[in-house]
C-alpha cells in the first residue's frame, strides 16, 4: 500500500513523502491516526500544494528570524548577583532571566530558544546562543557582575584597623 505521510513518522519518513507500507500498518495505524493519506493522484496534488505552502511559510519564518537577528546583533545583557568565594553565584542566571531581560529591551524571545546548556553560576562574560530558526543562530553577550554588598566595606575597615595595630 502506498501512502503519503502528513506528519513525520519515526523510522518511516517525513511529511510529504510517498512510502510503501504493509496493508495492515497503513489501514490500522497510519490512516486512523491521520498520520498519512492514501496515495491517489488527487491526494498527491493536495500534498504538493501543502508542500508549497510549507516552503513559503518556512521562508517567511526565516526572513522574520533574520530581521530579529539584526536587532539582537549588538545586544549586551548585564546581570548583578550576590556571590561568594571564588566568584560563585548564590543562585544562577537562567534562560528565563535572559528572556526577561531581553523583553525589557523590547525583544520578545521565547526562553526555549535560548541555548544554555546549564545556568550561569559564576561571575564573568559569556556568549549565549539564541536559536531563532533552524538556520539562524545569534550569539548574545551576557555579563554577570558581582553585587556590591554592605558587608565588604566593613571587612575592609577591620583589615585596615588590624594592619595599623
């Protein structure tokens, strides 16, 4: 039985492919779950139209992503966090924090598009990739700085007093 896949099916093919499957697999699984339609000349014409629409949609999405990438090109984000010894943060900077900061700058980016393997847990400068489209990835500079605490100046005064004695 020949079927045209309407969705990507693991180990079988991707959307729009015409594949030959066992009769039972096609009739009992693919067709009832609307993962495929029977490969008739009329259905092939419908699938060709769907493919053309998908190509146009992907081109438009890529164009939008490239325009957003131009806006993100010079963006630098700064965060100040409390930190302990060896510049370890109490807490972290996550993709949600980065998305929130980008939103304050007028750029609405979904936090899931921010590619952060693990949250930033140290002081320093980092390059974080934002995947706007499968072909458009933009690096954004993120600076995490140490928050000045009220205890540090007092500690400096006690060090000076002990040095004078």
